[in-house]
């Protein structure tokens, strides 16, 4: 019985050649045995040149990435090791033109391929970078390669393919870059460390490295490459060279706390007394012998100063307690005056009580701010914000502009009462009332004087008061007297304006 084949004699022959050429193990070999080569620009393997067939057989046995770019379209034939380079482009790339396989980088690759195919010299690149669309879904990644391109010639000397050997070096490149980053980071840490550091080598203690902290400690002398004896004679005189010799000979570290170092950058020059905590740490080689000393420490001179300042503050605190007794008496007198002025007259008791408590609250706010500043005064802005914020949520409608001036405690108390009276009046009748409006609080400075202007706008129309209450008297008389200046109150229709000139600039 005769069985008819669907394959033409040429196709059957091509299959036989492919089976023989791609015989052996490996995923790409198996794929190549079943691929319809007639659908590619290469045609059936039986038509390929002997040079291509021979190189293909050899290439499949190699453990490193190799491929052939065959013919004028540079159709791709590659081994199993090259699959990792193709990644998601495998297995569709087998037999495809280079312009399809590496479309995203073909503008860069094609001139190189053309140069080799036209008979030019072989090409080699080391750690060449490419951005390749080889991930699933067409995603790109950055990769590096050592790759070569050389001509594969047939028996007649014609170039029939470009041989490409291209081990990927991405892992090594990235590792080297990371090492370089870490090395730079260590150098930066050494250079920028808040402590002082130096590296001494050999028994003569030659200074190989020194960071900015060390250079600053020794007076920015040219110490690199010099021995401690040459570069730092002042340290030698104070016994530090003996300590270094002992550490080098014994291999035992030396630690010091609060050691005095009298820095004299120039012989016979000024002496700068410093105090340091430091360690001399011996460095040993592979044989266990000391090869150098690492110096690391911190300048604690400021700590010594802080301890001295702490003692001074404690004495100051003692004096403040005495001063507080005096201030308490004065404050009681102030409260008494507020009470006498507020609680007199024919107003309802509840109204007088509320006004009295508000004024006492303003005084307390000023005391809080002064207490935070240890009764050394406070800034005008902080007094205004503190009093007005305690007075009403409408304080955000007060715009403060101009230089912020530091006031003595007496002036701070006076201004706190003034801002309270102005704010209370604005909240009840003026620009801070529910009807809307705003207050501009502006400051300016003249020689020896501080000028403060309270200006209301956007509120209800203003009418001059029928009588002057305690608040008005406090502003126009008491404040002027306390501040050794003047107060001008104007009840303009568009809003109250109060101009204060005070001799309080410290």
C-alpha cells in the first residue's frame, strides 16, 4: 500500500536537513526543528550556505550567548544561552529580521551590522548600555553587554551572516555601581562626620587621611602626608605622641574624656584651648601586626562652656526669685487698680464682673508669655497674637505687619492691656464684630521710638463715645505714661484708629 505525502519533495528534504542540523538537546534546537523556515527570509535550511550550517551546529553547543544575524535582513538564529537576553521576545524572535527583533534599538544596531556585513573590521563593545523592550507586555529595562560583531564568510569569501557574541554584564555593572556608591558614601561619611577623624600609618604616625573636623581642630594646618611630629609640634609637647607610640607598640586602644588640647597652629602664636573626647584605635593587618592608628573623637569644648553657663543660669534663677517677690507686689497693685476702676460706677454687676475678668485674663496672658521668656521681655507680635487669640476666634482677622520689636517686661505688660482694650472694643462695636471687617496692626521704628498703629476697617460705622471709660483712660493716659510716649485715639467713621508712639525699643 502506498501512502501519499502532503509535503513537496523540497519541503520534505528541508525537514530532513533541519532535523539533522538541529539534532540534539535544548529548547531552541527543538523549536528550530519544527519551525516553518520557508515562511522566513532564510528559506529552508537545505538552501543555507555551508558556513551558516557549520556555525549553527557549533553555536548550539556553546554555553554563552551567541547568535547569527543571517542575510540582508539579518534574520536571527540563536542558541539557548541567548534566550535570557531575549527574555519575553523568545520564542517569537527565531528566524525574524533584526528590525523586528530589536525594533526599539535598531537605529543604533543596524549601522554596526552594516559595517561588518560590508567587509569592515569586527566590532567590540564593553559594558554597552541598551534600553530594551524585552519584558512581558512590552516593558523596557536597562541592560549592559560585552558584545562583538564579526563577519561569517562562505567558501567564496562573501559575508553571509554577522556572528554576535554578547554576554550580558548587567549584574556586574550594577554591582560595581553599587560598590562605587557605597565607597563614595563611606568617603562622604568620613568627610562629613560631625566628629573629627584621622588615619595614621606606620610607626612614625604619618597622617594619610583627615576630615574637616580634624583639620578644624588642629587649626587647618597642612597635615596630610606629614608625620604627627612634623605637623603637630604642639601635640607632641603635650604628650600625645607618647600616647600614639604606646598604642602602636602594644596594640591596645587608648580612650580619653575631656582631655585638654592647647592648639597653637603657629609657633609662638595664639593658643586656643580645646577639650576633647577621643580614641586612638590600632589598625592591624592580616598578620595581626599594627599598621596604623585610627583617630576619632569629638570636641567637647562647648560642653564645658555649657556647664559654666548652667552655673550662671542657676545664679540668675536665684536672683529672679528675688525679683519675682518684687513683681508680685507690683502686680497686686495693678490688679487692685483694675478692680477699683472696673468695679466702680453704675453698670450692672455682671457686666463689671465680666470686664474685670477679661482684663485680668489679658494681664495673665502677658505674664505667660513673659514667663516663657524668663521675664526678659517679649516681642510685640507675640504679645498681640497671645492677647487677641485669647480674646476671640476673630483674631485671624487681625493682620500684623512691620518689624517685630523686642519689648522690656514693663512695656510688654502695658501693650498687653492696650491690645486687650482695643480688641474688646473692636469685638463689641467695631471691625471684629460679627458684621465683618478687619484690623491692620502695623509697626515702624524711628530712632529711639516704636510706632504702633491699630486701624480698623470694614466694620460698622463708628461714632465717638459719649464718655471716656477706663479703657479709653488706660490707653490715652496710662499707656502713654507707662511707655514714655503718646497715644492718639481717633474715632473715624470707617473705623477706630489708635496711634501709639513709645520709647521702648531695646
